[in-house]
C-alpha cells in the first residue's frame, strides 16, 4: 500500500515537472519573440534615402544673420541619407526633412560656402545622416525697399494714318521695389513694358506685361530670375495718348509797324524747312507754321543780318525733335542808309485828354533805312511817318518817360523798304497850369 502511494506521488511530480518545462519553454519563446520585435522595431538601423530635397532659405532664427542679413539666392536641392530605427523609418517622409544652412553668427553681406544641416518634423531626432552635396554657396544681403517713378514703353503700339503716339502715362505713377539692397539701391527708374500690338486712332488704356529697371545713368539692369527682387504690383495700366499730327512748311511772320510793307519782297529759307506738329486737344493745325521775325532784328550796327537762329514757339506738341530753326535772308540787292529825323518830324498820336500837357523833349533820332539800293538813296525825312502813340500812357506815368517811335512810309512806292531805330523819344508830362508859364521844346495838344 505504501509503495502504491509512493508511485502515484512520483507520477504527479513527473507530470508537474513536464508542465513546468513546457511553461518555461513557452515563456522563453515569448520573451525571445518580444526581444526580437523590440530589437527590430526600435534598435535595428535602417538606411533610407531621399532625393531632391529643397534646401530651405527660411528655417527660423538660424537663417537670419546679424544686421538683418538674409539668404537671397536659391540654394537648390540635396540628397539626404538617414540611418534610423525602423520606427522612425516608417514615420518619416520627404516633407518631414528640412535641409538648411546656419547664418546666425554671420555679420557681413557677401558669398559664403556653408555646410548643409538637417532638421526634422514630428519630434523626430536623428543624428546619423549624410547630405550630398554637403556644402553649398550662400549669398547674404540686407532686404530693402524703395519707391521709384514709373515710365512706360509699348514698342508694338502704332498710330493710324494722320495720327501719332503721344505720352504714355502709368497708373499708378510710382512702384515699390523690394529685394537685396545691392540690387535695389542701384535702381533709379522702372519702365512698365507692354507687348500689346495694336494700331490706334484714339487714346487707349493697355496693361504692362513686365518691368525693366534702369540705373541713375539710364543704363539697363539685368535682373536674373533668382534675384529676389519683387514689385508691389504685377501689372499697371498704361494710358497711350493718340494725337492728331501734321507736317507743315515753316514760314516767316514778319513784324513791322508799316502796314504797307510788302513782306513777299523778302526772299528767305528756313533750315529745317518743315515741322511736324501734333495736337491732343482737337486744336486745328494750320497749313503753315509761322516764326515771328521782327524786321528790326534784320539789321544791326554792322549792317544787314542775313542769318539768325530763332526758337520754335508753339502751343501744339512739337514732334520734330528740334526747338530752333535757322533763318537765312537771300536778297542780294539790299542796302542800308541812315537819315536823321528832327523833333518836327515826330508826330504824337492818341494824346490823352487829361490835366497834362505832353512835350517831346528829344531833339532828333537816327533812322536806318533797309531796302533796294535804288530806292533808299532817294528817301528823305519827309517821306516817313514817325508816329508816337500815347494811348497807353497812364496818369501814374513818370513826368518824363521814353516811348517807341512807329515808322512807316507815306508812299506805297517804298513798300519794299523798311525803317528801324533803336532810339526812343522822351516825353515830358507837365500839369497844364504850369505849362502856360513854360517855354516847351514842342507842345503836344490833346
């Protein structure tokens, strides 16, 4: 009986030991699987490569140098190779990688060769990585802004027949430019350029397709695509004025005090001989353009002035590209002769009816006669009208004042002769109560 009980106890112990061994084996296998999972998931290193990852020019404070320096060039792309855990390998993508360069401690603008570093998003920390290429060229500069005036160019805009293109005005008239100071500081003027191609017969608004920059010396500035220069507007309106245009001959408008003078007797030429005028107000353009020439200008102390330059004066728009014309007198039979007019030859006109008597105090004046030699030699003082027009004399006028003499010929046979003088005559103004007791040179009654 005791033997049987002992045998049963041994069987139970053997069975329990077998079960324990199985449990230990299972626990070991589970531990081994767990260790393998943790090892593969967290500790085994995987190699992962990312191509064409763009280098950031704005990765926080590290991309702002001292003195507000900024990266102004595009840094391109790099290849990033990571040695990371399987866990990180499954979490990280190309968009989680930020290559950058550190310029925080750089103080001066210029070009630098800097190492490319890498930041990671999603709280990923990986220190074992490789960047190719490891070094890139970096350009640093301050960013600045300025406002410049706008001009316009529309090379393909043409005018219809009888028209011409006038001013091109931009709206807005100014533009703000931002970018690296080494470029922006050189820009003095910006030209809005339109590539529109049209034939216009009236004023029209077109729009710019781009901008061209110029220096203070009006030299073009070539802006590369990666210059980082930006404009406050992408396009501006350009008002293209269309003007009525006409090319007309230049003629002399001779000025003289002799209404009988035959202006057609003077043979002359202008150089240039024509002028192109335009109007944007509908103002009529005459068939000729007159240059005012006083006959007094055609003689001086040396004799006849055969050539002289005159300014072009007009309310219209001069499209000819010149503002002076050269006048040449072609007459070859002209001569100059001087004669003297005495006080008695001077004739006051339009004498004021007031409380004053007017006396000519000038004794004589010298007159120059210009015309065909066969005529001027026979002229005497009696052939001339020497009129003194007092109609514009005012009561506040000085008691003695100078005034011009208007010269003309009494006989139309002298219509090709003109007379001039540089002298003025003096008129003395005396209250009538005083003039009765004075002996004047020559009294002029009203």
